[in-house]
C-alpha cells in the first residue's frame, strides 16, 4: 500500500515581523545613519565612481554596538614567510572570520583576507631624489630653459640643476618599485584582514547593504590615499545642467570626446610653467592610484607616464582638472573614473 504524505499548512514560510515593525526598523536604521554616523570617519566614497557609500571600520563598529552585537575574530589561515624561502620573496597572508553574537547566538558572520602581495603593500611609488639635498623633488626641466633635471624648490627641493644624462638622476628607479620594507606592513595586513571580515559581517547582520558597500573600501581607508569626497545619503534631487566644455558638450564628457578635447587643448595652450607642472603632478598622484593614473595618461596622450608629457599637455591637464587649492573638481573626477572603469 502506498503511503500518503501530507505537508502541514504551518510549514509555509511567513515573516517573523509585521510590515509596521519592519518599517519602524528601517526608519530607525535610517535615523541612526543620518544622525550618528559621520562622513569621512564612518563612511566615504571614491571620486569618479557611482558606487554606494563605503562602510569603514569605525562605522561598522558603531553599527555593531547599536544592534548589541559582540564581535569575535577567528583566524582561518595565516602565512608568515619572513625570509621568502617558500615564495621567493617575503610573503604574509591572513584570513579571518568575524562572528557577531547577540545573547550568545550568532547574528551574522563574514570573512576577509589580506596579503602582502596586494599592489599597495608589494610596491612603492618611487620619486627621484636630489643627490645634493636628498629631497624627492626632481622634475624635468623645460626645453626652452635648457632642459635637464631640476630639484624643484616648491616641492621642498634646493633648486639644483642636473644634465639630461646625469647618471646621478637617470640611474635612480622611478615609478612603481618593489617595497624594500615589506616586513613593516605585516601588522597592517593583519588588521586589514580583520577589518574586511568585520565590515562583511556587519553588512550581513544589520542589512546595511541598502546604504553601504565594502567593495572599494580600501581606497578610502589606506592612509596613503586621500580619495574621500562628500556624499549625501539622502535621495538625490534632480541636478541642474552641468557646465559645458568649449566643445559644446555637457560635462562630464564621454572618454572618446574627452580625448579629442584634450588633444586639441594641448595644441592651443602655452607651455606650462614648472609650478603648474608640479601642481598637476601633485594633484593627480594624490588622488589617483598609480596604475589608474598610468591608464588615464596613456588613454589621453599615449604616454607611459607623466614624465613623458609635454609642457603643452600639462597645460591642458591643468585646465581640465580645474585645480583649486590642489583639489580636482568633481566633473574631472567623474571623467577620470569613466576612463578607469572602461577598457580601451
């Protein structure tokens, strides 16, 4: 005889709270974010991107406390190859799991890892040093003034000049070079793994993903970058028409239109002074990661680095960036982001 199997009607999955309670919880969360969390401390964004605000470690800790969650860390795996015997060079890796407990029960968990071969730890951006004063202030001199190399005084240099082929300058490495002191970042790598796992756990446990992401949090938490800009967590209102470039197109310009504009701009402007060049270099290297900056310069002018640009091209960059107190204007940041996010 075949057995008849029935399913109890109460097996139907139903919400654990009613709609009114859910709405109250949502509004309470929104009020906490608006009134307690602080911009550039608890959350921030990356210029030139359209991502959600990024939840930072202090914000994650505040949310955990707000929900009465106790934080526990469990190390899943670690590698500490100090001598490089196993990997050919020193290598450090940490993988953590964070559990959030409430009344002894697990309310959420997340995992995060970090290793010393990530670009920002494995490499350093080297600048040429002046053989005389030791300042990292060497720039290329203008051709009309004899070319060569200058220890730029406005960057803290001594004003010394060197010939184009002076081995004291040309033999120095420049750009991205291996980090000679990887051991110095071991603690940072460990803390970063913990932070990543904490942020992941808090987003999962508190349903904060409506407001925040963690996909790009490292850009705004690493002390070597200052890429945080103002962001409003409230719904955006319609924006007024954006300013127009001389091409007649509304900004931000699409990458291909921007490239055409920048090439023509470089053909019409006077050569940039050393001071203008220094301002452009300082702004770009301060706001854009080295590999991203390389992609931008290559796309706009086919150059390998800032060192390969002409003074006229620097004039075009200066006009485009709209520098004010060393800060790049938002429209230019949006256009930089468009170049970086699209392969060409």
